[in-house]
């Protein structure tokens, strides 16, 4: 049985799960790919820290030592961050070692360079674990939809935000309370900014959109909006409209341009993705010849992420054993066939909108607001107007399809009215794929 040497860079929750899988499931893995993986070195910040079940002699503080260790064929980067990980991956690739990474931030920012280096060096790079944990969305985009054209993809690719939104929807709690519970359960970091402000999802979306549409995508191409401004009222109104609120990552072709964005969206309760709750991830693809495909599963956690890492290791082992390294390019398309697409600014996007105004409870307020909306080419679909209390009250409008820049212009004017008492809340409606 062929033995393949592995270096692990990082040994946190995921790194330890990868080691356990390689050590404890070696026979099962070998039966699938024809190779046994041997961990030769593990680079960690503190080599003296005890890690149950892992021999102490494997640990080193030196990333360079782990990458260059004798017998290492594949380097698995699980330490996160950007600069050190970037340096380590390039050193491994230029040393003719195959690489596997779960680092979505690094790939979102420097993926084009890293993938080009891998092609140049003639090595494989696996990165299934960088998006949606155990859900094989990257493998699907690279291999399973080769005969078709991806028209759109959208999904829930951040479990922390989805857990928070599920709690807010089901329990009617405030954002701060739902976040606190997520942190207590270990679903959210002490600093949750990347998760709740949509940044983590944007990193992942750049990777998915690049694979789906065969074009370079950078973070500056992605419109990003988080969930921290959402209030319990928004979830109550969503329920009245037969909708739920999700943080959606969306990429679709629109008028010859690529529309790529992450933001809260109201989704009809009958859509399959509306029923994806808790920390679960899901991605729905609309493919020209295959129709709608939905992939769903655990998007984070040690074992789930490790399963994706091991799947990449098995794929690389198969390529090594069959002398077919580079059989599938890292970005699915042949490098010379990828093309630069134009991106659609958020202001040019059209869709329906939920608008929650906080206004004085006086006659004529709705008429003035409707006049401003109409003057900007926005027609009203539904209205919910609460109260006659004399205090500021919520007034909610769902619009028919309108252009984003017209909506924003109207909101600015309505926010300046003397009768408007708080900043208007806008949530986009997701009506299709």
C-alpha cells in the first residue's frame, strides 16, 4: 500500500479532527484511494501543549520545518490568517508539494495567485473545506456541472448568522440576545464581526462565484451587508408576509454582468432554503441543463470540516497514484478559458423591497411617503400600518420590483421628513434564484 506523507500546519479543533481521521480511519480511507496517509510533522505555536492521542515528537514551532520535513508529499494548512499562511502555501507549492487548505480568507484575497502557482508547479490544491464545511459544493462546481452553465447560485454559508436569525425568528429575541446565546454555545467568536456583518460569507462567495462563472472575483466586487440592524419587528412582519429572513450569499448573471452580494433577504416560506435553520449551511444552484440543485449539511465544526480535508487528501492521492496530477484545474475551468466579466453595481440591481419606517402616527404621513416612492418610480405592493397611539409607529411597505438606486434615493428623502423618527430599515426580497 502506497504511503503518503502529510504535514499539518495548525492543530486546533480541525487539525486534531484531521489527525484522528487519518489515524483512526486509515483502512477505510485506503480502501477508497489506495494510499495510507502518515502525518510526518505538525506546526503549532506551542509544541509543548499536550494534545491527547498525538505523539509529542510530531510537533514543531517552525512552519518551514514542517513544510520541508522529509517524506512530506502534501501540506495541509489549517492555521488560518493571511500572511503566514500565504508564505507557507507558496513555499510548499514551489517545493513541488501538493496542498490542502481550509483558509477562505486567504483564497478570497490571494486565490488567483495561489492557484496560478499551483498550476505552474504542477501540483494539486484542494480547498473543499474553505466553504460550507462538509457540504461538497466546491467539488460540485468543479466537476458535477461540467456540461451546463451556472445561471445563479445562492445560499446560506455562515452558520453563526443563520443560528442567530433562526433564534430571532422563532423566539422573537433581540439581535444582542441571540448573539450572546450563540457565543455561549460556541457558535460565535468573542469578536463576531466577520460572521454577523457578512464578511465571512463574502470571503466564501468570492470562491464560489469564481468557480461557478469562470472569472476572477475579488472582495471589492461583492456588496456586503450584515444582520446586526435587524429588529424583532422585522421578523414579526416577515411572518405576516409569509416570509423568513436569511443572510443570503448570491451570485447571478444579470444583463451580461455578474451580480455578487451578501445581505439579509426575506425569503418565501415555501422555498426550500427558507427551512434551513440553525448552524446548517445550504447552497442552491440553477444550472442550465440540470435545473435546480440544492446541497445542504453542517457548515462548520471539527469533524465536518475534517471530512472535507480528508476528501481532498484522497482525491490528491488518487491523482498521484494514477500519474494524473492536474487532471482538474484548481478553478474548474482551463486557465486560458477563464474570462473577466463585468460586475453589476448594487445601485443597478432591481428587485422587491421590504421597507420599515418609524413615523409619527398622524394623518397624511403615508400619503406623503407614497408620493415620494411614486416620484422615484416605485410602486407599492403591500402596506402594514400600526396603531393610532400618538407615538411613533412602524409603517411597513413591500414594493414591486424597483431599481436599488431609486429605492435609496426615496429612502433618503423620506428619512428627512419631519414625521420620520428613525432610520428606515430596508430588507431585499428574494423571489427567485
